[in-house]
């Protein structure tokens, strides 16, 4: 049976007779249709607010209906760059970030190795050690505020008993407040590093480790030259997750020091919260928030690049 | 103090008879005769009891109205929860009460106003942190007071303590009532009687220092510091057996630090702004920051020296932390909000129950000044008309003399003068058995114009100004700034926040 040949006019009629479609939807595969609702929800709850935040950063933005917002162009961004208090907060953030991340990674890896080599009750031990992670950060702050209270705090009492920090308020002295909040965060989130590293440890190829034993390497040599290098991608993932959280989470700081004393614990997250929800300067807070996102992305890319190089795919 | 002079001035203005006043009075009398029957009916309502006005109170019965009351977690609201059922039974209106920290209240109210949702019907309107920056979003309560279809406000507005009414109720516009006085915490000096009334300690101090150390307005802030220092020394050498610090303060880098400093600053004759309205009626033009004055600088130096004698924990305590430390028995005396009397006398929470007295704060060249921190209840203007009316019914009930009297025994401080004139309340005070009631005469003494401390600003930028004040004070107390630097920097930051001096000036 021969196929009837259509004239160009007929072809045009066929095309125009088809219902109009949004081109991208027409090309969607069944999987694409299944993902579409998620994308739409993401657009609504994440991307739209993000774009709105960018817009707000160019305004002296008023959330109140009777106060009009005023376009200020790059005013908020210029102010941010000139604001010494903001730079001081970034410096504080750097200290907090560096100390907490280093401590958590070192302790996390050490505890994971310890658990992995514990002969008995390994899972029970892991569960107990992981428990702080399941406490809400604000409760962690309240707990530590209680433990470090100058009148009845248990830790304060023991420190005083052994002659340490007498006549010093741990949360009220700039020299001790920062270490205290770093320790609080470390107490809560080191378990996350432990989980990640433990999963990496359990996935390590046993033949390599056994071969090193046969070759006569000690335990520490094994850790130094085999385990840690092989765990490096896993540790980088843990570092990536923790670095993003360290910039974002301010709960325990808010309920313990609230950024004090003398701004010694006022990390950038607290500053943004204050600008947005205490001073209602949402435009300026948006600029600060976007700057924080840029820093977070930069750190993320840094870790991903390192990870990519490790896996032989630079910039992955 | 300028603020107190302002209040006195308002009182004085009412008494002065000018031609305009005389004309107004004449017109008012004529009008009164003309509407006498209506006023008579209104007077019947003014009895104020729900029983006398059951119809208007019950107008929403069976309509299933629910309203939301958002409050800071304060004693009156904690007590209110136990009694709100009475209101629900009376009116048929369900009240959902949410209590949280003040900062959280501020954020939630802002978001409600921004979305114009009107979900929070009754707002705990802190004059400084909520009313001042958001005052355009509250309903003028005179709409309800003047509405004959709603129950009258028992005893009228004049029943409220004038200072509380001005401080809690208005923001700039003196013709627009935005809130009804609800709670009225006031800073007083709490002290341990087992230390200060111990004859051995007292006589020894008198012998060494030459004056009576009983805390109160008879001593100066310098003497207060000296007493604290003396106690610290005597505890260290074992003369005083109790392991206490001479004093404790709420000097965390927080709002509490500004409050704590204000007591000393006002007593020294300083203030945050020169415009006398900034802490009373509220103002849009506070002017330049006055922290650079010699009085403010003297206060900063004195406060810094006082904190050197305070328990080290003072730098990490807000009012809650200080109250906990005092209750734990670690402090001999402390300036604290009087509402913590209930905590200090609760044997489950306090080791010093039965050993605490309250006095006015020490004096300075400007006398004793006791910071006031009252708050009113306001109606969200974005609610539906029906819900706004329901919210007003709740506010009317919650601040009525009957309710205030009930809540008095549960830690709340009445803001109505009629409650204090009530024979039963006077008997409670005379009996001096209940510690919560026992503190009230001192509170009333503190509310006198010459004693009250009004320093917290009813200005739109107050939250930022407050932050600037307590941040520089914290830097001063931790030694990173001298008092001079702290005050100079605070002035610079605050004037920048307020765009002062104005462009072209």
C-alpha cells in the first residue's frame, strides 16, 4: 500500500491542526512528568523566595503594608562592604568555623576509628555516642547554659573544684565564650562526622588492609598510610556538610551568649537574624544573606573540587 | 528626671485653667446635660461587672469564635491561663493563648502584620519593641470603648495608673489609644535578710564603714558598690559564712544590660535622649543621643566599677539568669524586676525563700530611679471586625478590676488604682503574709513620679538603639573599651541610626 504524498499546504494544515503545547512540556519524557511536581514545588518554596530575596537586596524593604519599600540600587551592598561590624562578624565566623570544623573532623575520625575497633557492643556504643545529634540545637543551647551556669552549673562547679576559671564567667568572658560555643557545637555535631566516617570505614576494601598487615605495618601505619587516605573522600563529604551547617545554625548561640559578650560570638548568622527580625531591615539582611550564600557556595565548591581531584575528575 | 517632669507636666496641664479650658468645660457641662439619660445608662454599665452587662458580654455566644492571644511568657499570662475558662464561659469566645520569648513575639507579630493575616488577635504590645516600630498596625481602642454595643471599660481609663497608661497605651498620637496596661514589671532591689539583717554583720559594717547598710534609697550607688565590695571581702576571709557574692547584675550583652544600666544612669541624671517624650508618649524625633553628657559618662564609670564587684556570672546573665542565681543563694543583693518575687519565694525553685526583701534602688544625684517595663494588650487591625470586637472583649475582661485582683495572688501586678483601693487587697497588704502582695507597696512607691525610671525609648528605631547601647556597654564591662570610648561610640552609632543631625542642619 502506497503512502499518499502530502502537499506542503496539507502538511501545514496538519501542523496547525495540532493543539498548542508548551515546547518544553512536549519534549518531556515520562520520567520528566513524574519529576515535574517536585520541580514546581521547589520553584514555589525555594527558587521564588530566592529570587525575591535578590530583589529585596536592592530595596530599603519594608514588610509592612503602610510603609512603601524604596529602591536603593546597590546601596545595601555598598553599605555591607563598608560596615565594620559586618567584617568583624565575618572574622568571628572564621574563628568559629575553623575551630569547630577542625575539632569535629579530628574527633569524628578518632571516635569512628575507636568504635570500629571496639570488640564488643559496637553498635550500642555507636548509638549512645550519636545521641547528641538527635537533640534540637536550641535544646543543646539550653542544656549547656544550664551546665555552665555560674551559680549551679555542674561543669562550672567541677572546673572551680580543680582550680580552673575561678572568678571567670565562662559564657560572660570573651576569652572563654567562644571556646564554649565551639565545644557545644562540637558536642552535638561530631556524631554526624562519626556516622559518615564509620560508613566509609565499613566500605573500605579488606584485602588492602589485610595485605598491609601481611607486609608488617603497624596499626598506626595502617591508619596513616592506608585508612585515612582512602577515607579522604568521605571526610571531605563530612566537612562539606558541616561547613554549610556551621554557617547556618545559630540556635545554641542565641540561647547562650546571643552574640556576646562584647560581640565575641556574634557570627554572621546572628547578625543576619538581627538585621532581619529584630531591626526589620529586610533589604540589608537579604544582601547579607546572599553574601553568606556566596561564601557557602565557595566553600562547597572548594570541597567538591578537592574531592574531584581526589577522584581524578577536577572540578567535578 | 525629665521624663517624670513630663508626666507631672501633663497632670499640671489638666489643673491649669485657661480660657480655652474654661470654654471646653462649659461646653462639656452643656453637653452632659443634653445627653444625661444616655450617660445614666452608660454609668450603669460602668459598674464594670459582667453580671451588670450580661447581654453585651455574651453577644458572641454560640457563634464559635476563636481568638489567638500571643504573649511574652510573663507571670500575668501564666496566671491568665488558669482563669481564661471564666472568660470563655462568659462570652462563648475561645481564647488560644501562646506564650514565648519576647524576641519571638516580636518576629511573629511582624510577620502577621506583613502578611496582613490577622491571625494574632490580641497582642502583647511591648511599648518599645512592638508598639514603637509597628504602631500603625494596631486598632485604636477608643473605637471599642465608645461603642455602646460593647461592654463599657470598668471605671474608665482614669482607673489605670497614669504612668502605666501613657507608657503602655500610646505611641506619639495622644488621641489614639493603642493598648490597655496589662503588666508592669518594675526594677527594685532584692536583698537577703539573712545577711543584711544579721546583727553581727550589720554591726560590723556599721563599725567599719560608719553607716547603716540596709539596702534602699537611703544608700547611694557608690555605697551600694562599697557594700558589695565589703561583703566580697568578708566572705573571702570567712567573716561572712554564706558563700555569696556582694551583688549580681543582669549584664549579659542583651536588653537586660541596657535596663540594668538605666537605673544607675537615671539616678546620676543622665538619659538616652534629650526629647522628654521619647520614653513616655513616644516620638518620631528623639533628637541626638545624650549619652555623651557628663552625667551619662559618670554613670558609665560608676556602673563599670559596680560590675567589678558583682558576681562574675553577671556578664552572662539576663534577668532570668540573675533570678536563678539569686534563687540559688549565690548573691546578697541584686537589682531585679519585681515580678521575680514569686520565684524567690517558691521553695521548689529557691533556696532563699522567706529570706528576701525588696527595696527601692539606691540613689544618685537625681534620686532613686526604678526602671519601669510595663506592657499593654492591643488589638490587631488586620483581624475581621468580629474578631477585633472579640479581642477587645478579652482585653476588657483581662484588665478588669476583678481579673486583676484574681491574678494579683498569682504573681501579676495590677495596673488599676481601684484594685489597690479594694478593701480586701488592702487587708492582704496589711497582713504582709503573701510575698507577692508584700512587694506591692514598694512597687507603688517606685511608680511615684519622683521615683520611676523611664528610659526605654518609644521610638521607631529603639531596638537598634538598644542594641547599640548594650553592645558598647558589654565592651566596656569586658575591658575592650573605656567608659569614655563606650559612650562616645554609642552616641556615634545611635545618631547614625537616627540620621542625626538631619541633613542640612
